């Protein structure tokens, strides 16, 4: 690399703070500026992470000539507008998942990035963790044989708080967009777009989805069984089952974890541990730096068309449940 990517962060919430913390030890990127709708929040974030520049508007952050790339870390109802703002100012973007509220909004962002010739990527940080990189390699080299089933769950318990964003329809609340995006993206990574989508949804007290179970069918004949809930803490494990062997990913499968490769007869063939400093968000930043250095406008590991497809799958899941 010629130099570290200079990041500007839009938003000051928990995920933005984790991103800034995880980038601190790496050479490929550093957070240099933050923007918020609240001057106090921007100043507090800047103090915590030793930033010299903080802005009381997203526009000012996106216009900073010292920012190379913008990380959109606001709630997902604002991702579309925030990403389009950054792109309109000539900034590449890394956009938190869920990428947008709908597949249509995702296409708007993707189209804008492609028209401008600028890099854009969904911040599906799981995909770049060491254990997931190793898992994809085992599948690609045929260690499992033909993949026939992917199973993944993501459940967390949240108090029934009417003021929580997770339960607010106007803020994109619901388990699927916040939690279910991880299993849906995991299945997409391994099986591609589904040919059929079936689902069951149990609503929360505000009407957003509280528990969603999804069954995906794929042209290969493979299936995916995916669940998410905001009502209970689940095992958050994942497995990839093939005709020769299976991969069992320990909880939390979407965060730094480990997996075992188990033969059809139950023999343990391999155990892979993914040693990670921090939460693991630095690996997606390293991928962005690699792509920018190579002149790429999207990551081959997290293609933009796949991001749109994942959004469409989640939309279809909610529509299928609504029609049942």
C-alpha cells in the first residue's frame, strides 16, 4: 500500500465505535474524521478516538478532502441517503448491513456507485473473518463434496422497549434486517441466490418481525434453513452439510469463531481456529484498502449484485409470510 486509507465515519453509535477501535492496530486504515447530526455526539466520538476533525453534519464530513473513504454506520433506514451523499461527493463507501431498507434502495446505491466509477461495499464483516475465509476455501476445494444443506441462526434477547430502534417500524425495526441478514448472507455466500423462498414470521408487540424462519431452495437442489429472533438468545451456530463431510461453526458463527470439519462417518478431520484481535471489523477495512489500491470498484468477496440479491431475499421472506 502507498498509505493507509483515511476513513470518515458517518454516525457515532456502537458499530461506529467498534469500527474505530478495531482499525487502531492495523496499518491499512485509520479513522481520521467523524460526522453526526449532533455536534455533542461528534465531539464526544472525536475525543474518545483522538480525532482532530469532527462535524455536526454528514455533508461536511463527506466534503472533507482529507477523507478517502466513508463508512456509513447510521441505522439502516438512513443508509441509502447517506451512501448517495458520500458518492455524490466523490467518496467511496462502506455501508453497514442491512445495506438499505429494500432491494430497490440497494439498486439505487449500486447504480450510483457504478455511474460514478466509485468503490462501494456492504459492511458484511463476517465474510472477511479468518474462519469464514478458511471455510469458503474448504467448500471451494471440495472437502465437503456436494453441499446439500446450510443451517444458521441468530437470536438475541431484547427487552420489550417501545423506545428501542429494534422495535420501531419507522426506523426499520425487526429481527430480520438487524439479525437475520447474517444467516441470509451466509447462505448466499455458499449457495448463491435462491430459486424459492418460504417463511414464517411471529410479530413483535409493535408489529415488526420478532422471530422469522426462512427456508430457501436453490437450483442445485441444496436448501438453507435460517432463523432469527429478537426474543431469545439462541446458539447462533451454523453448519454446512455436504455429501462427503460437514462444517460445524461454533457460536457466534458471524463473529470471530472456529469450525470443525467432520467426515460423514463422524471422524473429526480438522479444527480451524480464527485468532482475532478486537471484534474483527478490521478485516473488511483491509479488504477495502486492497480493492482501492488495486483500482477495483467492488469486492469479489462481497459483490454488489449479491448485496442486492440478499436484500431481495429478505424482502421475499417477509412477503411470503405476509401472504400465508
